[in-house]
């Protein structure tokens, strides 16, 4: 049945003057027009203005178009945080194509699967990754993509394997390329693969509308304002850099590109360029906090940082403040373009003692400014859990900043959207003010003797120990309790601690059943985005053999 018509339905139709499909590519065109001479990008002595960046993107879009790239095609990129990676976020969608930014730490088999599954026709490759891409191409089952080499003078070694180099491709392109606005903001803009621990990863397809809105949300949630100086510590391949290539363009800021996370270089860039904003996982900030040359007190330059993931340890939040970085906690997933919620700070928090302020700021928070809803629901009834800080449910998200779905996987897409919400797989509670507090991933909850133990809660205690640099807790099989917490600990450089000391420390701060029953010392495996790879730790202690009692 069609809706009943009224006086506002006649003669008031959409037209070219009052309705435009939303796409973040428009942000680049605006900044190039309004601020043509402002610096857009800085990298290893190379500096580009917004006008130059816009021209470079049009040139590469022209090159792609001449090579037959158009609507619905996939262009892959195996690049670190360099100017070409940023430019690809605009040039590729200018042609109607979809950008597949590959995780630069993947092995050849994983890359081969993604290139085949996504149907990449062209791939941009940095010399550092030529060997792994060469192996991946040999393992591909379908047509091989054309390779565009992206030389980087700051990377010694490596050799070309492509048909053309990136700068030559730009030179062959038309600086006045007449790129066409998209016909539908629901069109795909990016393809990003989840870092699944079992089976093949899922291809997350995001759209222009979501990218546009989340880019704007980043400005509001991160207090970027106009002309921020943004340091690229977050990989651009990770959820398209949380949409920050488009965010920086919208705010006419400056991209300070960084090839890899290097604490000494980061502090140098902050001081040299007056960096105002950055993003990263807790591991990045913890690395900076514990760097021997980290500036302290008045020597530290003030920076606003977004930190993501499960509740960051209080020690990280307090430590970041000591080196000048004021952190705002955000939370999200690849399926929601990166950040989807923010721990919106309330008046008066700055007046609280540091430990109380940190406890408030480590919550996952409330919906991002332009996200419709982020809450905790009972997955059976799909009703909100009580705001008691105790009742556990599943964190769910809905709104315009949610993926289209999983590429070529209708079953997984239906399951993800069951009940009209995106199911994150994260377990959490709601506090009395409605803020979300994540307790764990569903697979990371430890059930010992019938009691639920949050690995995040135990890890927070471990991070408070002065000798601990990184910590992770997983379930270990136990004949009496079914499973018990096992702690993996990576110590700070030069620090010492014994298993007995760590266990005693935890017992002083945690109930007995929550305290770890064993400690394993050594380097903790992490992804390229800083996430601890718990599945490897679970395999090490054979968590799957545990019987929850």
C-alpha cells in the first residue's frame, strides 16, 4: 500500500538543485577550490598543496579510466601510509570503481584469496611488498591484475615488477579529467577484508554515503575543527584509515604521512609540524608512553588522540596524558567504517582525579554523531539490557554508517543484520547513563566454575603492574574448573618479574576466581594494526579443549 499523499507531495520533487548524492570525493574538490595553496600532504621532504593533490587524483583517475576501469571494478593497493595511498581513496572512486586496500602484513595466500575474491583488475604495489605480491600472483586462480609500481625513495631496496610506475601513470593522465559524480550514494566505495582467525576472511563492502557521513562524524567526535595537522600512525588500509583520508580532506587539514610506527620519528614529526591529531590502537600509545625518548611535562606537545578497541587500560590513558596526548575513546569494526561510537566527555570530567577520569573515559560510549544507534541488546529477545552495569548482552549497531554487507556471502550478511541491527559479536553492558562498556568478545569470555570472567578486566589489572608492557588473557583448560585465566605478559625493556610476583599482584586486586592461574612470558603476537592475536595464544594453551563448567 502506498502512503497517503498530502500537500507536501505535490510539486516538491527532488532535482539537481536540491538533492545531490553524497560522496566523500566532493570533499577533495571543495578543499582544492577553497584552500588551493594550503598544504595537504607531507612525506619525507615531499609537500603537496590541496590543488596539487586534486590534480594528482584526477590524473590517476584518468589513467585508470584509459585502462578500462569503471563502475563496479576493483582496484587494489598494497601500500604503507604514503601519499599514493591517500590519493587512491579519491582517484579510484572518481572512476566509479571500488578501492580494496590490502593489509600490508598479510601472507601471499591471504592476498591471493582477496585479489581473486574481489576481482582486482589493477593493484598498486610498494617495493617493500614486491616479493609477497609476486608469490600471491602465482597462487591466484583467476586473471592477474595489472601492477602499478609505487616507488618510494625513502625505502632502500626493492625492485619494480609492474608495467608502469605510479608517477609515470600520473604523467600520462589528464589533469582536467572530467570525473562524474556518482549516480547513487549506495554504490560501493571500498572493499575491506576482515582479519578472521578461521577460514577465509569476509569482504566488507562499504558505500559512499557511509564514508561521507563517517568522515564528518570524525570531525565532530575528534574535535578536529578546520585545518588539523593529522599524523598517520593508523594504517590507511585499516577500515580505510577509519575514513580519515576523507576526514582530513573535509577539514582541509594536512596529512603527515608515516611509513611505519617509529616512536622517535613520531615525536620528531609532532614537534616539527605541530601535529594536532592522531589515531591508533592501545598498543601504539603504549609504545609511545614507554619509549625512552618520550617527552614529558612541559616538553610534550599537546595532541588529541583517538584510541580504539576494547576498554583501554587505565595505565595507557593516564600515561598518554603524561606525554601530552589527550585520548578520546572510540569503538567500532570494519563493518561500520571504523569508529561507530565515542566516549562523549561530559562537563566536569577534567576536574576529576586522573584515575577517576580514566575510568570514565575507557567506556565505549554512545553513538557516533551521525550513527543512528549503538547499544547492548539481549540477542534472543532483541531488547535492551538493563542499565545496571551488570547484565551482559551483545553490542549492536544500526544506522547509515553500517556496511552494505559481505561480498558474495548472502548468508553471513543476513546473519549479521538479523533483527534489524548489526551484530558485532562483542559482549557488553550498559551503565546507568546509557554508555556501553565492552566486557569481551563472545569467544574471549572465560567461564570458570560457572562464573563469567572478562579477560579485559584481568588485563587491565596486569597493565597496572610497573613491569608489564603488554598483556593478554585467555582460557586455559583445567580439570576442576573447566577453564581458568592464563596470562601472557610482555615485559618492558630492562624490567624483570616472576610468575609468582605477577600472580600475587593480581590476587591483591582481583577475586580469587578471576586471578590468572598461570603466566607465560615473552613477545605477544600482534596484527599490523596493533591488535593482540588471541587466537594464537588460545592455540598455544589449547583453549579449545577446555570444558566450561
